[in-house]
C-alpha cells in the first residue's frame, strides 16, 4: 500500500509539473447512473483531466447493458482518441469492440473489471483488483470471525466481476454460501436479505457487493430483525456503511480505491500520448479491508466522493 501511495503521489507531482497535455481521452464504463460507486470513479477521471489538462470524456450506459456499452466503445473508436479507458465486465460481449480499438492503433487501458482478460484483448495494462482474490480474502476473514453459513448478495447479475467476488467468497469462507440475486434497488435488497435470514436462522454471514446499494440495506435488515449475531461485510465504501463498521454494526468494508481506477489510467494515457511513457504492468488498486479501527479515518473522504 505504501508503494502504491508513493506511486500515486509521484504521478500527481509529475502531472502538476508539466505543461497541459493536448491529448483526447475517452473513458467508457459499465457503471449505472444510480450507483454511487461510479460517481467516485468519475471524480477520479475529472481530477486527472484537471491535473493533466487533457480533454477527457466519461461515458456509460444508463443501465447495465453490454450492447449499449459496446456501441459506446465503437463510437469512441470512430473518434480516434489518443487513448481509451474501458471497464470489462463481460469480455465476450465487449471483446470485439476493444480489439477493434487496439487494431486501430488506439492505446487501451482497462480499469475496475477485466483483470483476467485485459491483456488478451490487447490492453496495455489494468488498474483494479483481482475480484476473485478479494472475495476469497473476505471469505477467509469472515470465517475467522466465526461465520458458519453465508449469503452473497449480487445486485448486478451478469457482471462477471461480481460473479467472481461471490465465487472467491465461497472458496475463502469454506462453508455453505448461497447467492442472492437482486436489482440495483436498496429497498429490494433489504427485503431479500431479511427474507433469507427469516427463512434460515442458521445464516450468520452476509457479503454485499456494493456498500450503498447492498451493504447499508443489509445492515438495516439485520437491525430491523433485532439480530446482533450476523456478520456483515461489503465490497466498496460509502459513508453510511463505514459508519456501521465504525459502530460495530458491520464487520468490514473491502476497498478497491476506485478513485484511482478513474484517475491513473487517464494520467497514464496522457503521458503516453505526450512522451510515450507507460507503466510496465498492471497496477493493483486493492483490495484493502477497512475494519472498525480504520473506518473513522475514511468516512469524511467517502462522503466527499474520494474513497
């Protein structure tokens, strides 16, 4: 982590010290408009544009729609930008469009999802975390805390990255795990988590795949039932879920530092366009487990849209 922070500080210092870059960079992400997670990614993109002076556009479909996303990538390729940043939640659906960008000579960096397929599609590097490994680490931690039977709540069914989180969780947990599919609706998540807990009182562990959309509603469901024996953890951060961790109502949050996933690819592509400079490999932005001891330190930054 210290090495990563030092790298980020160096990148920011260099970006601030050089003249504004005239490069055009397009970012195409899969995140839905109502997902607070992606607003933090976008904040990182915008800060990188500010620091480099590059012309940067952030685009995403209105819903989790791989056809619409592939069309956005194709449209970006037609504009012949100096660099393209993409998330890759479904390589089968998005691969042809990404390969078209590479064939056109456009430097591509992937971020957030697709660490396992990015290189094969021609991306220069990936900024993000291994979703399977992060899920496995979370599962092992929850098992060590006493969890014996769990549910993994997936709010974006069809997103391969989220499927990998649940698979990794099951491996690390080493106990029975059931995947609960939901929509991007906190009210539905709360209802489904409560229903699962009421139908099987042996369930004592809940892993959410998004803090505001799943983690917070899961805490609300458990509180409404008056149960204090349920371990709750969630991927990603929100001020509300971090408050729950700080107060002991949730076990921990899994931080992949999505601000960096928006920020670093833009800076890398701007430097590549100007100087031909590019890192020699992937940049891991996570995972980091934010427990009760550390939660208070990042609540304010989460509320500001940085963590």
